[in-house]
C-alpha cells in the first residue's frame, strides 16, 4: 500500500577508478506515494543488478508478459525486449549497471550466461546478497550506501578469466561508434570471419554484434530524448544513425514496446535506469 506523502529521491554516481571498468554507475532511488503502475526496464549495453531495500522488485523476464516474480535482489543480462517492473507506487533500492567485464569479475561468468533472463542474485556475488542488502539498509544516506558498495565490490572483484582480445576489441568498436560500425568491417579488423565473430561474440555477451549495435543506437536515442532540451524526433533519428523518423519509431516499438512519443508520456516512474552513464561523481 502506497504511503500518502510523496517521496521522490534519486542519486547517481560513477564508482571509483578501481571499479570503473566493472560498474558503469550506481543508482539509488526511493519513491513513495506514486500511483501503482508498470515501468519498462529498457535494453542497454549493461547487465543489471538491483538490490531492493523495500518490497521485492516484481519483474518479468525480458519481453514476456507472464506474472511478475518478486526478487529481493536480482541480476539481469542484456536483452532486446523490455523487462516489465510492476510496482504499487513505492520503490526503494539500489541498481548497479555492470559492464561485461564486471560480469566476469564480480559474478564469475560471461555476460552471455545471463542473456535475456532475470535471476536471483543469491550465489552470484561472493558476498551474500542478504548481507549486502542489510548493510545498505542500515546506511543513513546515499553516499554511505555507495561507500558500502565500493567496499564490498572491491573485495568481490577479481575472478579470473577474460574474453579474447578480438572480442573485447569488437565490443569497443561497436559501443565506441554509437552502434554505427559495420559488422563486416569489425570482423575484418579483428581478423575473423563474420560467422565466427557472431558465434563467439554472442556466446560471450549474449547478443549478436548486430543486436548490440541496435541496443547501443537505441540507448543513445533514449539518452537524447531524456534531456530537458530534447531534440526533435527527426533530429534524434539523424544523430543516432536511423534511416529516418519512421525507422526510429519501428526500432522503439521493437526494443521498448512502444514508440518514443508514447514512452515520453506514458512511463509512470522516473526510474533509476533512465539516468545512466551521464551520472557524475560524488
């Protein structure tokens, strides 16, 4: 049951340098008294860890419309369909956006093993999820909670294993180009055939190179549309490499489940995932 007083808290930071290759950002959120609804967790080039400090997070598997499961702490891989997050108007917790390197170092597995699924966090971190959640809940401020994350993740990091240099370079080319690099050119640069690149890349990251490029372009368009000085849809389409505004709308329908115009007016939570890599330091 939602509380009567409206609470809107949100805090975002970039982790310290020692964790920056593993975690793109921390996001803390506390919302109370909002109307009940459903939030769309949208595709991005990060894996997601959510630690609930209130009621369990009720999330569906990406792209599905089955009954939502409750997760006190969850991990989700990269995906190309929205995760639906049901809420009763109250949300309180912390989200971590992990890089693929962070999946290996912190969770002990390649990102591909979590592709398009949401699973309980228990057993994936070295620190028990319940213990970490308890420490976060006991902290009295967002800076104190983020300091707990710094400490725990620094101790949990360092599991061995890394993908081949070719895969890491292919990933950097796709993300660094904003999703505009051609797969054929990437394969040529890393010295692999397109088929071999696609197979190895998908096993490591959970998305094909083409899917990753789509997600990166989509995320860039979402970031532009989230700005206060929002460009027009036509301008966003041109900047992000879509053929035209109609192509932008088709991609949004596929990856988000609705066109950008509907998302801008319809999502009821100013949710943590909508911040992202623009978050500043402490």
